[in-house]
């Protein structure tokens, strides 16, 4: 695991950032009076995620690869970071729906019922803890892999850096 200590550290930091983000969302009313805007506003967290991936891969480049990293190494490191984030995401979701915003799922469901023509059973199958866990794990992993590919491209060692 020593090989992955940088990825683990940044996965924990991103997990803590996500918990803080959910708390901020709650304080701004995105879990109750402004719940209809929550799906849009929550996308702003992507900037935090990208920043964490950049910092993590730069640290990996400097501390583990002695400033010589290729795209494949960066992508692998970012993908491992994504895996750890995905593994921790149920913890974030649990804290979110039990401590930070215990009524969120019910409020989101009620909002969806009032605005949607979808059958109640379909909405209930989407707005529940199991569905949210699945969505959270899948999106953490898939989005993290996409971000990893992009960040690895930009942080890889350039030819002119190798000669220095």
C-alpha cells in the first residue's frame, strides 16, 4: 500500500471535501427550499475534484516518479485515486443522508413528484439510498477516470523537461 499512499491521501482529502460540500449545500438551502436547483449547483463540485486530481498527480510525479512521468503512469495513478474515491463515496453518502441532511431523499422525491409526469414507482426507484449509492460509486469512478486521462495528459513529462 505504500506504493499508493499518495492516492489514498488525496482520496481521503477529496472525501472530506465532499462532506464539507454537502454541508455547504445544506446551509445554502439546496436540500430544501432550493432543492430544484441542487442537481445543477452540485455540479460546481467538479472544480474541486479536478483541482484535487491535479494536485495529486503533480505530487505523484514529483515524489514518486522524480518529475519524470508519462501519460500511462499518470493515468494509472489517477485511476487508482478514482477507485479509492469510489470506495469511500458510500461513507460520504451515509454521512450526507444521516447527519447532514436526513430529509434530503424524501424532499428530492417530493420535488420530483411535483414536477414530473413519471410514474411514482419509477421516481421511488431513483430517489432512494441504494440508487444514490450506486450512482455515487459509478459517477465517482467514471468521472475520475475521465479526469485522470485529461490531467495525465497535461502533467506528463514533456520532451524538453527530460533534457534538463
